[in-house]
């Protein structure tokens, strides 16, 4: 089958090597939440589901809109030979709500929260390249938990819509260096000073580690900076864009700089590398006026419920057709490519180009 939603899932922190685990998984609804006692962890599950679509959705192949207090998933995957000796991170972009993950029979992670990504550290890949991933997702009707507009009644009513249970965003795995790896950066623009501030954490420290950061635009290299990365938990750098290369981000000119981040060992050899991007812009308030780069911007905003009849909270693809009268008034679709041309075409809304966290 064609793998659904196979675009890179983390466009603000891109590594070259990764494996998408979307597609067909074993699946079973556990209506009494007794599956662990009944042996679901160790035996084949009774149905199949298409990940990353929730079982309530048509796109999942299940389309069961009843209440599900627990559901189970199983997936087998073979990892590339080239990944031996590296640390593996298994990522779930979203699971609603309370997730437990086992790999090859051992529990590796628990996570609570239906709208936030999490990663499972699987350790160093040695001889066995075969993985069996099992996930149980619990989604109680009675417990207090963030639900958005998921309906607590059996049928949809008013502005409340169909519930989402279990996996509803991409599942993927990536190898990272065993000795030390880049964590997700925080990029903060300061338009008044013409800088982008980078805060870069590492998975672990070692003597002599260095960061090399390169900022590029259409003309080539705008900034290149190397600094020690073994003295703080998080290395902070100010990337000063030369005056002649400063180009402010705006809806009319959604210019973005490409950012390459490299981790070097004491001898200058590259250990890890990731790509990101940043826009140079300033946001402020003047009374009740919203200012972008010092200029008032009238925001013609549209409420986007993020609900899709066939996928519930998940879209079939990464692009949506926007009605002509609303073009330029709605937030862009998630970024699906590192192509600057594509990014510019979609950036039509004054959205902050800042990474959200410092987690892997």
C-alpha cells in the first residue's frame, strides 16, 4: 500500500536519515481495558488499521465512532544495516491520550497528552535490526483531560465533533550519534538588532565539542559561526545578519533563511547535522494595534476548526484547497519540504518562525 502522510514530520529540525512507520498496523479495540491481562501484548491483534488516522475516522479503515477506553497497535519494522552502532529514537507525533509503548516486549515509554509529540529512546542498535512495536492508548470518557471539541456524548452535537482515540499523527524512527547528538533548537529573531538567537542543547556533553552554524539565503552564506559546545547545558549564539543581507519577514515578502547546525568533535570531525530555518521579524503591540516590523497590520482572521470529515483531526494530505475569498487570510499548511520556493508560497500569515521546544 502507499504510505500515507510520508512527508518529513519535523520540518524545523531535519536530519537526513529517518524511517516512516505510517501505513498498515495490527489493531484491536480493548473495550474493557483488560488487554494486558488477556495477553494482547504478546499475540497478534484481530484487525488492521491505517496509521496515522484514528479508528473513528474513515481513512483508518475502522470507522468505529463509539467510545474507546483503550486500543492496541502492533507494527514490525526492519532497520537499515547502516544504522548499527547508533542510538535510535522512536517518535510519535500525537497519540490521544495516555500511551504506553513496548519494543520487543520491553516497556520503553509512557506519555500522557493527546496533542504533543514524544520520543522513545531505544538505545544503541546492535545485532538485532528487527523491531516489534506495541502501543496501548487509553482515552477515558470520565477522566479530566484536554479534549478540545471532542464530543462527550455518543453523537455529535452543537459545535462538538467526533472523538479521536489513539495514534493520529505520524510515527517514525531516526538514528542519532551514540556519543552526543543535537537536540531541537530554539531560534528567536530580533529584527531591531538584525540577529537570530540560537539556543542549542545536546543529548550529552563531552570535552572539546563544538557547534558550527551556517545561515544562508539565495545569495549564499550570510553567517558562519563556530563556538565551544562543552561549557553549558545549552549553548547560546547570536547569529548577526549583515546589514546588506537583512530582509524582514512579512506576509508580502515571507523571506526565510536556511540554518544548518553541525556538531563537531574535538578534532573538528562532524558528529551530527540538522537543518532548520528562521525568519527575521519583530512583533509588538501599540495600544490595541498589532505591529509587525513596526508597522500596524490588520488581521483578517478565520476560525479553523481543524476538523476533516474523513480524517477527523488528521488530513489526508499536507495541502488543502483554500476558497478564493479566503486566500491570504488563513494560516499556511504545515511545511512539507525544505524548498525555499515552496515555503514562501505557503507562508501567507504572520506566523512566528520559532521552534517550540528544546526536546528531542
